[in-house]
């Protein structure tokens, strides 16, 4: 077997036909192994911020085996069972406050779509059928379904699928380039509420962004302003914690370190930690009571929602996290990791910002000529970073959403919570080497194109 698989060598329909895919035959901890002895250090949770506990954790695959031996599947419209009941109890306890109920899904997109339906149901049950619109951040990603694509505000993603997508209402992200105080984002929200306030059912966003705007979070003033407007206008606040939930930012949920409490929270990736597909929608008591006091029905779902096998694995994940104090480790080690990464990249003319919380970090790149402007997409910096990192045995996730207008080339890091200090150091050093190599290439190209001096 080759170290890479190309589109013309497989029966799989790959996502990108011009991209060679590394072949992985096994994994151990945070290391991935290819058929020819290739060894990759996984710095991004299996590629999608999922494998928060690494590979080969015996307690987790044994939990799946034991549950499969009892009963692996039951349809939650007709049955319930102990793993589902116990996992729901644990999640509302971990969320705290008046979080009261959990609806399970098979993944993050399904959780976000369910949350949108729940926000709509909340208002309809209370007799306000006008409310159906969702406001979200323009530079975002909430899933690939027709509903969740409509929340992104990204033309580059919706593309040819736009006839199926229901566009929603968007505000710009309050990034350091565009709106460092959050005042412009709040003003944009005010304009939307002035025009559509009686139609707005929910404001939905990631408390700390992941793939679309790695490790970005608006300033506290924005969240405080959002809470004020929520109270004044009566819409729900929904947090997409598909990535940040279950310890990724150093608390069980990212909202627990913020000046706002959402009404609904979704989570998924870290709940199964790569051992089973399981997601969840958590809601506070007043949201549940709207349905309980009304129609008493919240219908529609997916076949595997809340099934015994994935929820049993979710319970085992929570047990493992608590037993090994891993959320606390992320909370304590995350700021140190951020500082180490920032120091390692401090001399790079390509790096504009290092940001993040816990074990969710982002590197934002800029044109070396001014240290601020987006790089020309034709330079392909994001792809070059990934390629250079992989050549050094490091798996990262880089993105180039420049066409959206809100962000440029960026790299995301989401290491496993079980990564040792030595492995975290390797992630930092290998990424710094990859960025330095790409920086040299980019500076050469810019000098050649302009003939002017370029930093680097």
C-alpha cells in the first residue's frame, strides 16, 4: 500500500480530487502510522478536532464492546435505556445552572439543525409564530446540511447549493482587523433587530470559533451587549459548542467562562472523542417548559439519535476525562501552550496573530509587506502550510476563506488532551519550521512579483 492515495486509485469519492490523501493504517495516542513506517504527530484531533483523548484508549473501546454485547441499537422514539438516561443526567450536571434537558444526535450538524428547530418550536409553542429567522456570525461554519449551511453567511461554501439553502441574517465578526472592540458587530445586530426584530428566533454562534475562524472569540463587550439585546428583544441565544464543548477550551463548556449564559448549547466532537458518533443539544428549563406546557411534542430526528452504543461511549469519555483530570490539564496547560507558540512564531513576518483558549489555538497570517492585509489567495499559503507540516510529520488544519471577505489564511491546532509536554513541544517546533519554510517561499514570490523590499 502506498503512503498516499490519489483520486484515480480508489473507489472512494474523495472530497478533493486533486489532493493526495495520506494512508493511515493504525494510531496510538497522538501518533498516526502509515503502511511504510510513516509517522505523523496529530495536532488537530484526527483532522477534525474530534480525537481529544487520542487513539487506543482501552476503556473507551471496551465500553463500546460491552454495550454492543447487551444491546447496540434502540430507536429513541420508541425506547429509552440507561446509557441515554445517564449521559443526559451527567451533561446537565456538567453544564450547571438551570440546564435541564438533553436531546441526542449523531453529530454536530444534526445538533445545530435540531437547535434551530428547537428555537423555532420555543416561540411557536408560546404563540409567537412570526419568529423564524436566525442571526449568526458571517464568518462561521455550523455544518453541511441545508439548514446549517444557511447559517454560515459564506458564499464560497454555499456555491452551487444556494437554491437549497435558506439564507439567514448575518453580522460581521469582531476581529482585530475589522472590529477589535465589538462595537461594529453590535451596531450591525441593532440594524437587523430594527428591521426584523419581531421575526428573530435566535442568535447562533460559536463562543470560540473553530474551522472558519480558528480560535477566535469576540471581546467581552460584544457578549455583554448580546445579553442586553437578548433580554430586550426576546430571542434565544444558541451556542454551537460542537468543538468547544467537553473540555476543549479548559472548561466543560466554553460559555462557563463567559459573561453570558446561552439558552441552548450544542456539542458533539469531544463527546464521542473519535470512538463513536454522538452529539447533544442541551436546553435550559424555560426552553423545555415552552414545549412541556404546549404541544408536548418535539418531533423529527435521526435513526441513531441517543442509541445505546454511542451514548455508552459518551459516558465512558466523561468518566475518563474526570478520572484523569484532563479538563483541568487543558485549563492549566493551554495558556502555556499559547505562549510557547507565540514565542516560537514571534519572528515571523508571515504571522499576524496567535490566539486561542485551552487546546484550541489559531495562527492568523498576513501579507509580510504590511503585516495586516490578507495574502493573495493565488499564493496558496494555507495549503503550503499543511503540506510543509505533513512533510515534517505533523498534521494541522489550515484554511483560506479569503473569498468570504472576513478572514484570510489561517492554521488551527486542536491537540489531544493527553498530549505530553514533549509532544506539545514537538507540535510547536514542527509548525514553526513549516511556517518558516513557507515564509521564505512567499517572500521570494512577492519580491519577484513586485521587485520591492519585503520583510522576511
